[in-house]
C-alpha cells in the first residue's frame, strides 16, 4: 500500500529551484533515505512532506488524501507525522521519562496507558535505568535515543528525520544508525531519513533517493545504488569508482585496453560511446598471464605504478597499455611490488553503464 505519494514536486526560492520534479511512492512501513551533498534540496523536500513549506509545483498525498499542493497545504500539526530536526531538541527541564511521555499526555492518553507505553519504549531504547535523569546527565547518544523514543511513541503515520546523527561523534553515529534501523524493524513506521552520509543511508534504508542540485539522480535499494549506479554523479558519490569510456566500432565497444561485444551491454545498444563505472574492488589482480582465460572474464594487461596498504586491503594503481590508469582494491594478502606486470580480471556483471555520461 502506498503511504505517501509525491508527484512532480518542485520548490523555488526566488527564481532558483531548490527541488525539481521529485516523484516517489513510499510504501507503508518503508524506510527511505534522501541522500546527497549539502544544498541539494533534502531538507526542503522533507519540510514539504512535513507541511512546513508548500510546493511551488506538484502534489503530496498521505493515505490517498491530498495534503500538499501549490494551492492548499494541510498544516504540520494535522498530518500525524513526527519530525526530528538536526538539533535534536529534547526538553532540558524534563526527565527522560517526562520527555517521552509528553506527546501522549498532549493527546490525553489515560495515565495507566502512558506509564505502560513509556515503560516499553524505554526498554526498546535501553534507557530504563536513566528514566529519571535529565538530558544534561545523558551522553549525546542517549539524548538522541530520547528524541527518537519521543518521536516514535506517538505512533506517527510518518517519521521524518533530518540528519539526526550529525551532532554525534563517529563511533556513536555508527551505533545509532543500527539503533534507528532496529527501531524501524520494531515499529515499522514509514520513515523518511535525510542524510549526506552514504553509510548511514546504506545501513538503514529500504530504498535510497540520491539527489544532486535539487534533482533526483536515482531511486533504488542500497545494493542497486552501489552495484548499478545510474549516473556519473551517483557512481562517484557512493563509494569510489573507475570510469571507463568505450567507443563503438562495428559490433563491439572498444575501451582503452579491451573490447566488449555491444550485445553484452544492452543498455548502451543505441549509442556510439559509453561510459561505464567499475568499482576498484571489482577488479581482480593476478600475476601477468601469457593468454587470457576462457569464459566471460575480461583480462587486461597492466603494471603496478603505485600502491597503498590499508590493513584490510591494498589499493593498486595500475597503468594500462595506453597509459590510462585504473585503481584496483584487493585482499591484503595479495601483495605486488611497484613495477610488477599483472593481469586484471574484470567480470562483465560488475560494469555499470551510466545513463547520463557520454565522455
Ligand atoms: N528559505 C530559503 N530561502 C532561500 N533559499 C533557500 C531557503 N532554504 C533553502 N534554500 C536554498 O535551497 C537549496 C536547498 O537547500 P536545503 O536546505 O534543502 O539543502 P540540504 O540538501 O538540506 O543541504 P544540507 O545538507 O546542507 O542541510 C540551497 O541552495 C539553499 O541555499
Ligand atoms: Mg539540510
């Protein structure tokens, strides 16, 4: 079932669009991340979902009912949504318990039910022991869990989170992104999560919306986004990659040091030129072979010109026959020296044809 239907939404500030042509159907219980660099329009989109700002174009519907259009916007307080802002304000003069209970009291829930539900919620976020403490007596991560508990306990139709972990240090962030996913698994609240941290989006999301300059670049599962980036922007924003350009010559695309029959790149069939993304750890490095192996592997000869050891992997910079360079990331026990002649094995499955790039 579609919980939230966003159709061709755009928002201008002056003459400049901050969000352009954003369309997305969010299923009931789905966890969606809006991911992209600073200024790409994530907060603007989230605030339109929350009802704090109206769209310049397009519509937003919740459970089939129109809640936002350029002519009419249902105010935030009537949307049954909870939003956590980047600076997670929890009330400093209330204890953990009071903070979490507040939303239920506002909704006139009977006292006995409040104490039961708050008790259960504090168990979930592991703050039972801290129930009577004040925010100043909590760590950053604990305060963040109070904010989450407070937002989730009112069982909102949709939970909106705007960079909720950005105030935390790296270790806590890592812990909390798992915590957020755990809360989601427990309560199944439809969630839209804004972040510019790809790891956060990867860990928590069912689907990720990658945005750049107000536009949607790709909407897909974390695996698909990583394995099959649609555009040059997505390929380089999510992890590292090599870009390889191939030109059509008869029935094949010729890359700098290898050829691929054009029928093996069906999504490029109409083009004269393609750019593919190849992740560094999708490149196998073996000692130089006399002849290429059978099967679907592409084998390219090259030599090691630089290397860096990271403990859990090696990065090798490999120079190919035409002097172009490729980065390969391999297991830490596969050690090569600078100057070694090697062969690179590439699986066609790991080449991702980009839709937007022609050079
Ligand atoms: N009230 C406003 N008036 C004018 N321009 C605005 C306003 N709010 C946002 N913008 C502009 O709209 C664009 C998108 O801003 P937005 O806050 O949505 O970005 P963001 O993706 O959330 O970035 P960040 O990761 O830095 O929070 C930016 O260029 C910003 O300067
Ligand atoms: Mg923002």
